[in-house]
C-alpha cells in the first residue's frame, strides 16, 4: 500500500488533530482516515451546537 499523498503540513496537522502518530497516519488506509475525519468533524459540530444552546 502506498503512503497517503498529503502535504507535510497537512499530515502534521491531521496527526495532531486525530491524536495519531504521523507514521501511522501516513500508512492508514484512506477509508479509515476519512472515517476518523468525519468523527472529528461531528464532535466539533456537536461542541459548537452545545455552546450555542447554552
């Protein structure tokens, strides 16, 4: 499997946001990365909605 085709800046930022080691991120299957990114976005959206309702 080829490493993901991400820019270095994007890879470092995603690694921090997803709390995943950079090397693991680069060799992660694309469908799993997309799933993790969707979970991250859903949690951010839920936090924003919670703040708006308070």
